[in-house]
C-alpha cells in the first residue's frame, strides 16, 4: 500500500474524523472505502454505457419510442 498525503478542508477533516471514530476505524480506511466506492460507480456507469451502445438499434420494428408511446396510449384509453 502506498502512503499519500492530501490536503482537505477543515470541515471535511472534522467530518472524516467523526465518521472514523463512529466506525472505530482509521480515517485512512474511510478514505480508502470512498475511493473504492467511486471506482465501482465509475465502472458501473461505463458498463451501462457500453451495454446501451451495444444494444442500440436492435429493435426490429422501427422507432421503439413511438411503439412504447402507442402502448402507453392504449393503457390510458382503457382507464
């Protein structure tokens, strides 16, 4: 593990210290968790974007949005 020095606002430092005390872990552990969480979120967004790109245009019936709107209009007419 690499040691890194960072500068943060005093309010953030106080929040971090309180959170670490509440969880009974070092402040560094809270920072590590936050970084890990951010990386997971970024990877999930990238995977979602890739899935959208790979599946774009696979609906064989033309404009998918128009089809969805027609179905919803049918549902509204039945009310």
